[in-house]
């Protein structure tokens, strides 16, 4: 897999069930996507819930 094409999401915060980067649960993310706690590695370009209205 080409690492530049890999999508990396921010892990949900403690007590939350959704990713802060795109407001989806980890179960809604494609199986090929990754998750991280390192904000410098996030490549998800979807916006959070306020942008999805």
C-alpha cells in the first residue's frame, strides 16, 4: 500500500465514540484507514460535525 494514499484519523478522545477529525465512529471508517493519537500524522480531510450540516 502506498503510504501517501493512506488516510489517518485522530483517535476519539476519552469518553467519546467519534473521531474529532470527521465525526465518525471507528466502525464507520474504511478498514484500510488508520487511527493515531499523534495530531501531526492526521491526514483525514473531512471536517467535523459543524461542517457536515
